C-alpha cells in the first residue's frame, strides 16, 4: 500500500483557520501542476461509553476514536491513543455498537475536500468540520507517495517534497504553516511497511494537535 503523511494547518498565534486559507492552499496545489481528480472524505468519531452507573466512567478510556477511510470503505479503525492501540474491524462494527448500546458518538468530524495527482504523488487537501455543520475546525493535507510502502525508504523523498510544498505555501504569506509530526508507529505495534492502520493513527494524532491549537487560540483570546 502506498505510504502517506498527514499534515495539519497550524495557525500563527492569535490567528484562526478560515475558508480563505483553504482556498489559497488549494490554489497552491494547482500552481505546482496538481491535477484535480475528485472529492474525498474521511470521518472521525469520538465515542463515549453508555453507562447506567456514571461512577464507572473512570474505568473506560476517554480517548476512544473510530475512523472510516475512503481507501478502505469496508473497514473501520479504532484508536486508543492513551493505550497505544489501533484495531482494524469490518465496517459493520458500527451497527453492532449501536445495537449493543455499548458506546455512542460524542462528536463526529468530517475531513473532506479535493484530491490531486502530481506525478508519483497524490495530494488531498480538506477542511475539518463537525458533521451536520459548516463550522471550520481545521485544515488537513495528505501527501501520498505511490511507488513506495516503506516508511524508512520514502523518508528522504517525502521530506524533500514537503520542503518544496512549504516553500510554495510560504510565498502566499498566510498566517500559519503545515505541520507534520510523525507518531511513533512502533508504540502501536506497527512495522515499517505502511498500512491503513498507520493512516488511522496519524489522524488520531492530527486530531490531538487540532484540539490543542484550538485550545491555545481560545486561551490567547481570553
């Protein structure tokens, strides 16, 4: 499976994300000859346990996430960041959870936008919005390198591509930059050979960064 990095937009101190930045970023992809290929969408859900006795809440993980990825429509991924666990399940698990009434969705976020082809790279640029809302929460970007599925072997070419990309974006003088912080995949028992579980873990970590930057922005305004 092709390898990918998931980056998120980090606003400068005192600024927030807006649709103008998203438009400019999309124009940047087209300016380096990215060919628009269509739409993409991933959905990340925070779950909470459905407890009859709230005193038991401390026994359940707080950061229980599920994610559906467009490249694996028949699969569903669970991540427990605190416990460093990632699991792949059949997509029908969501119906089973509803019927069992074990966990319910606390909040769900869509990552959605356009995908572009650029030589051996596939780029996806998208907004982060709560389901049933257009309230922009962040901007993400996937950089996928199609010929290689080894994290180590692709690192140099990915670094070089991201450097070129950051340079392209910086010319627009936007109030922020894209951030790539690679999770320690071995903590989750994942090897060098890339899988969709690696993607799920990256989205969980990007989500944590988005929440941290929103909280930092709110603290600065207060």
